[in-house]
C-alpha cells in the first residue's frame, strides 16, 4: 500500500496530541535545587498508574511487536510470560531494598554493599555499553523497518531512524523522567488498545482457523534446537528476567520514582497484570496469522499485517502508536543512561556538582550518535531482532547480575574480587557464544550458557575474595529485613 494523506494526518495529529498532553501534565513540575532528583526520579512523585504505564511501554516497543511477531511462532510468548516472574521479584524483593538504601540508581546499591565506588562504576559502564550498542540501535532499526513495511514508503531506513532519534532525544533531554513516564502512559493506552484490535482483525482474516500452520509454530513446548528450548525456562530464562526487571536502571528507575514502596509496588503489579493478560497474544498471534497469509516473511511481518488489515484512517493511528512506542522506549533508555553516567561516573570521578541538564544533554547526544552508527548490525535477515538483542546482551547481563547477587546475599566480599568475577563471566560468555561470529564455540543454547555464566561469575568472586583474605559472610537476612539502614551508617568506608 502507498501512504495516504488521511494516514499521515491522523499520524501527525495523534503524535502532536500525546506531546501536548505530556507537556500539560509536566508543566508545573517542581524543580529540586540541584535538579538531579527531579530530572532522574521525577521528584519522587510518580503515581502507581504512571509507574505501570511507563514500565509497560518502556519494554513494549518494536523489538517486541516487530521482532517477536517476526518469528511467527507462539514460542516467543515465553519471553513475556516469564517477565511476570521478573516483575514479581522486583515488587517484593528488590524495590524494598532500593528504597531502604535510598538509591537514585540501581548501581548505587552496589557501592553501598561493597563499600567501593569502582564496582558501581564498572557495572554502570556495562549497562551503558548495552544501552548504546544493543538496545538503542535495535529500537531505531525496528521502528524504522515497521514504518517502511507498513506504508510501503520509498524512504531510506536511516532517514526514518534519524527522525526517531531526534524526537525521542528531545523528550529525554528537555523533560527528564517525568515527561518520559507521562508520555509512556498515554502512548501505552493507545498502543495496547490498537494492538488488541490488530490481533482480533488478524484472527478474523483467517476465520480463527489455524489449520495449515505447522505444529512447531503453534506449540509452547520448544524443541532442543528451537529458539527457546523448554528446558531453558528453568535455567537462564529465570535469571534473564531477574536481571532485566530487577536490576536494569531503565526499568527500575520508574518504580524508584514513586513517593513510597507501596505506591511503587502497586504500579509494578499492575504492569505485571498487563504483561500476563494482554502482551503475549499481541506479540505472537499476528505473526502466526501472517505465516498462513503470506508465508515466512520475517521482521516485515507486523508492518505487513497492519498495513493490509486495518482501514486507512486506523492504520494512521496505529503508526502513531508505534512511533510513540519507539520514542518512549528510546527516551526512557536515554534518560536512564544519562542517570548512570551523571550520578555513577561523572559525579564520582570528574565533578561532584555538575549542571545536570547540560551534562545530560551532551551525554544523550553522544549516545544517540553512537547508537545510530550501530544500526546496520541489526539489519540481519537471517535472525529476528529479539533473538539478536537477547544473545548479544547475554555478554553483559549475567556478569552484571552476578554483582547484585553477591552484593545482596553476602557482606565482607572484596570488591576487586567481584570485579574479577564480572570480567571472568564476560570473557567466558563471549568465548562460549561468539556473539558476533557465525557459530558458537560451545554447542549449548545461549540461554543455558547465561545460567552457567552467572554461577561461574558468582563462584569466582567468592573464591577470589577468600584467596585475598576476605571471607564472604552471609547477610541476606539483614539486606531484606524491613529495618532501615541507620542514618549514620558508614556505608562508603
């Protein structure tokens, strides 16, 4: 199909409306004296519904809608179903701890547990590398590909990606987390509603008849050589969800911006309900239907379904919803990344009292340029976006998680032993999976290898700490107790 004037008019109108509503809700925001708490934690004033909306749409973007539907099989629903477990962990295990230790970033907890700023800085750098070189370019690529395939427009993919990058950056740079969370919520309502409509219309297009679709595309029991072997649900999958939902600054930052633990928990549980009931059908059923209608067409699937099945005016609204999803996910990661750099690195090693907004501006611009350069890596017709993202991010996610696991469960661990454990985990996973190469060096599914990487990094850190003369002491009962950290506790000595 070709781009119609009414599509473009509806698209622009809805996009402008979301921007205006975001401005309206944020216009009277109080600014702290240093701007840091307001800019990165919305002044601690996010209500539960903004937490739920922001968490939902920060995660739900084109790498889910385009990438998962691009696989054209039900098996990918496990990513979303398992995410509910990760959100439950965040609700009842991690969020109370972050509030107890009064953290601005998740990595601040590491500094307070290891009594060392360098472990915090290392983990922040790993998060930043993942955001800049994996998540941001994947989002730009997926959103641009969707627009191309839906409208059939003859516009270079990189031009569309550049537009997304510029507009998404504006939200993050000029509005901070408050603007990001508000735009996320209203965009999320639009996107989820229209995604349900797309799913129902796709099912109607085949009269709800799945005959003729191969059984392996309908099953939830993955074979050993499938994208998600069933056994991986009980190994690396659990740890992937723990990492992503409970330690990842981009996600947890929303919950840490509530006025209280209970308010944050309400928002996270609401997001978990959406993840359980709404998200799985919308990220797999249109792709399965597309296989029956068009055959195996890969990551172009979702745009093709939307462009062919929705009426012209409604497809314009859906394009606005997808654009909003791309922009909000993009600006969420930018804002979280700026927080990691400013709070964890710049204030520790360069300047303790920077101009937060000005510094965040230049940090964000730099990250956007680097992410834009990385887009060609994801233009791979032989593998879906979501699989590329997960496999690449395994290089960083399990080593990062190991630092949190050891820090939460033990005290008296030598921080340099933990840094060594993180490096050992990173090197092992890189050698085992060869993520940028043609074949893995160890013939084991990468999700299994992620679990092995985590245990190796944890064991290495504890062993090296013993060798260096510091015996790890079990301390989980103190960390997870409801007793606050004493105001005069010397947590940095």
